[in-house]
C-alpha cells in the first residue's frame, strides 16, 4: 500500500502523487529525505463548476427571448413587405400582415422587456391594440364597424385583463381560485361578444348563446371558490361530503 508522507493518508496502489498536496507517494510513512525534493503541484484557491458560467440568469434569459422574438418578427416583417413590393410594385396585402406582425410582437415580445412593470406594459398594449384595430379598418376601407363593434370588444378584453390579473395577483394562495377567476372572465367575454355582435347586426341588446355559457360557468366557478377556501382552511372533504 502506498502512503502520502505529508498528509499521512493511504493511497491507491498505482498512485504516484497525492491528490491532496501533490507529494510523491511512498510505500511507508517514513519522512522524506532532505535531499529528495519534489515539485509541488499547485491547486486553485477556489474550485468552481465550469457549467455555472454557461447558465443564464432570469434577466438574461428574458432578454434572450426578447431578442430572438424581435429578430424573428423582424425577418417575417421584411420578407412579407419586400415580397409585396416586389410582385405588386406597391404596398397592398402586406399592410394587413405587417399590422398583424406588429401586434403579435407587442403581445409576445414586449412582456419580456417589461416583465417587472405590468402597468407600464398594459398602458402600452392597451392603446396599441385600439390603434391596430383602427388601422385595420382604414386599410380595409370601412370604419363603420369600428365604433359599434371593434372598439367595444377591444375595451372589453382590456377591461377583463385589467380586472382579472390584479385579482389573481393579490391572492396569497393560488389554486382553484385562479381557475375560477379565469372562468368568470371568459364567461363575461362571451357575454360581451354576444351583446356587441347582436347590437351591431340587429340593433338589439340581448343574450343568446352566451346565456348557456354563463349558466354553465358561474356555478362551476363558485364551486371552485368554495372548494379552494375549504381546502385552505384544512376542512376535511370526507366530512364535507359525508363520505
């Protein structure tokens, strides 16, 4: 068996150098002769994982996604616009695709840039969505639907988002209550679409198909609220349902 004369530890049978101090191995624990010198092996003062430098922080990860989305949408925007100009020698159908690409970029890429500033993000996206719908009507040559249909629907979606997101954020314990809030928001969205479309087409305010959605979703959402807070209060479901 081999030993390290400095560390006084046993080494493997084929070990020439001590992995702790770099000393030459010996077959006994006797002191090394003074005339026998060995070059010490230097070790780093701090050992680090080499893969740590390759890992991205959450901020760097979000910026990378933002950059990739900007490049992707930028390429699509330039390709569609240049193709339209090349084949038609004017900007025709690319007006609609360009507007859609810009809106998609705002909805997907901008949240990563304003991750910790939700109200600034909302204040940018809300007027941008209204402007995109308005420009769509201008490009189509017909704005008769904008005020009675397009604008109310956009404002409805923005209002539901502005109400649902803070309501979910203030909840200390999220679970079935989050699903319930989202279900109620979707049910109100269906009701709003039903009302605005019927008013635009028939000049009457009433509910048709959305009434079935409301009667189906609200009891389920209420049950989710009840079940969530019963669980949070550590109520026994076996006692609750007498099982």
